[in-house]
């Protein structure tokens, strides 16, 4: 699980939450300012945000910056409501500093609906909830048919799907007289996930049969 940790850059190791999060097996990236936090969110697409604001970090400033990213991931704030001036938000959980030992449990509870939200591959990330793809710094929205096709291929990762099966599942037809629509959608998907669409590494054509979504890109 990927966690964005927001805290002051001058915290000593005993106050920072970085070590405990890494010990818990989380992939952690750090941010110290609202702009850097927003930038990290757009480049990493974390499952959860943890604020460790201490006394001098205003959560409201960060929330405004993060809300603009429109990712909508849960946030945990370590601190009191009065201290951090937190604003009402259904995605925000307040954790008293005296309960910081329960942070791992709260993370698991907060991110329960985020567990299967993202598919992370070496060169791109799929957000199943928002039906979008992040490749490098580019964000691509998927049309309903693109998403249905891509989700089907992902569900059968490293397996060959026959053209007939794809047409039945995605377009709900047995007609095989013209499958150019399928080929066009494959091309559109390749343009969004492949670094070189003409030499695809993920969406592989199996000539005379169909397509395969491959994660063996070595």
C-alpha cells in the first residue's frame, strides 16, 4: 500500500512517523509543503494520506491543495481537532496523538475501500474507481467501453482472450463479420498505456486468435 506522509521536514526521528510506516511495510513518500504534497499525489496516486502536523503545520492549507487533485483518497490526521483546525470531511479521520500506536489499524480501516483501487505497473497506474490511467506525468480518462475492455483483459492477465470472447463480453454480440471496433479500442488503449504503441509490451496481439494483457515485460 502506498502512503503519502505529510509532516514538517525538521522533525526528529522520534517524532516522525516515517520509520514506523516503513516498518509496517508501507511504501512511503514524504511531503512537507502543500504544493509538494499535491505534486506527489499526482505522480504517485497514494492509497492514503497521513498528516503528522505537530504544532506548525496547518491541515487546512494542505487539504485545499490536495482536494484540487480530485483523487479523493482517505486522510488520517494525527493531532487534536482544535490544534489542527481540521474541517469536516467524510474522507478525513482524526487520530489523537495518544493513540498513535493504533495508526496501523486505522490505516487498514481507512484504506479498506482503496485496497483494490489501483493497479501499479512499472510504467503506469490504473485507477479502477476513477477509470483513469497515469503514465509518467500524463493522466488519461478511459471511455466506458475502453474501461470495460481493459478491465476484461486485466482480469485475465497473461491469458489469451479470443476475439469472439471479447466481442461477447464487451460489445455483447456474437457477430464477427467486422471486429475493427475492437482493433480501434485496442489501439486507443495502447496509446494510453504503452510508451511505444507500435511496439506494445502490455497489450499483445496474438495473431489469428485475439489479445493478451501481459505483465511479463522484461
